[in-house]
C-alpha cells in the first residue's frame, strides 16, 4: 500500500480504516444506485496518496468532484480529460494573469507531488448531480485533515475557494499559517472575486518568506 496513504490512515484513524471506507461506499451505492459515481472507486482517496501529511505546503480545498464522465480522478480541480472543465479553465486564466504562466495540462498531479494537497470537501459524486453525496460523511475527514495540519505542520497555505471550503476557516487558528479565501472559480462566481485574486503569487511569496521551496505551477 502507498506509504503516503498509510501515513494519512494513522492521522485520520478510524476515518480511513477499511471498515469506514466500506461503510461510506455502501452509502454511496444507496444514494443513486443506477448512476455512475465519480471518481472511480480506486481513486476516491487519491489525494491522500500523492502527498504525506508532513509534506503538505499548500491545501487547495474544493467542493466535490467533477460530475461528468472522464473528468474527476481524485484530486480537487484536476482532470485527465483533454476537455478542461470550466472551473479549471478559470483557474488557468488566473494563473496566466497572476504569474504569466500558460498551462493547458489539466492533470495537476505535478502540483500534488510538490506538496499541494488538492482536496475536495466531499470525495464522490453521482453523475450529473453535484453535492449528491453530501450526506455520506466525507466532511468528517476534511475537518480532521484541517485540524491536524493546523496543529502539526508549520507554515501551510490554505486556499479556500467557495462557500463549502470557507466553512473550514474557523478551524485554521494557528497564526503561522496563511489563509487565502475567494469565491469559487466556477463560471457562476469567478467574476465576483476569483479573477485578479492572485493566489499563486501570494502562495509562492509566503513559501519563499518562510524558507520553503515555491511551487512550480
């Protein structure tokens, strides 16, 4: 088993033990039994396999996975589909505006490998039904992740995009962390404060100021 996931299992006991995972999967199966669920079952906890707890430098917190086929693969906002979701297109627009980096590859695993935890507050979704798995219990995991990092890892940047992510701001109490909040990059809200928020340069400036290697976006 992936060593990063083993580390998270230790942090998140018992929420990531096999019994709890199976119970959440059973709830998912009951919600919309005729619909596909995303991401695929083997990728639901992929975010925890890409970066270990003590390697986390940045947390980008989203809502729930993309709800159309071939898009979600277990990292918030990331996709393996060549047709980029609109939220990710807006993220890349802001990246170009902020740091003059033009990115077209929607697979954000390279960000994760540098210590960016790309975590949705809800880890699965039924096809075409955003927030359909809100009652499964995933937000318990998110809360425990935030509390653990707040208390045990120094100088983390928390990027809270949208109202579901902002709910976790009260639990980030350590003044040594940086919290960046804005509206969600969705087309419905990006023009209301996401564009020109310059999150990428702010993240890297903070990391540099704290003698940490900045992210290659």
